[in-house]
């Protein structure tokens, strides 16, 4: 059974930064594309960023380009989301997820097989 555990969320002022981490259990972590998604109250879960197993390919939602950076450490079985220049509209629960499907589908929620429980990010104005 794969377990994904997010950490690093919290309360930050607008313009500030946070780094989220997602620790994954299991072997062959480097074989899988990992993604970050977020969900605000009353809204659907939406794609934020994804990274291929090797780390050589990344994808970002337009609303985070230039502000967020996804990375991974395949030795530590961990994926990160560095979030800079945070805005109040970034307030949401952030989830990491793993997919065994091709990277071309990495922006779609339905592509992912395993999900963490999420970590809350709150950005005050």
C-alpha cells in the first residue's frame, strides 16, 4: 500500500513563501510521476504542478507559473512544492498524488491512483 504524507502547510502573509513536502512510502518512487493539486472550500480540486519520475519534465498550471517550483529527491522518496509570492487566492488544501500513467496525462485528477490527506495553506492579505 502506497502512503503519501504532506507537510509544510501553514499560515503566511501575502507575498510570503512556503515549501510543501510529500513523503512517499514504497519502492521504485523514481518510476512514477508525482503531482500537486489543491482544493479550496466549495471548489473542485485543481491541478497545480507535476514532475516526471526522473525529474526531467515538469508541468505547471498557468496561475502558478513563475511563482511555484516542483522538485523531487528520489533518494528521500520526497516531492516538494516551493511556493513563492503567495496570494490570498492560493489559500487551499494542497494534496500530492502519484500516477502510473503517462506524463501527458499529469494535469488530470483522474490520472492519479494514490493521494495524500492534504496540508492546509492559508494566505492572509
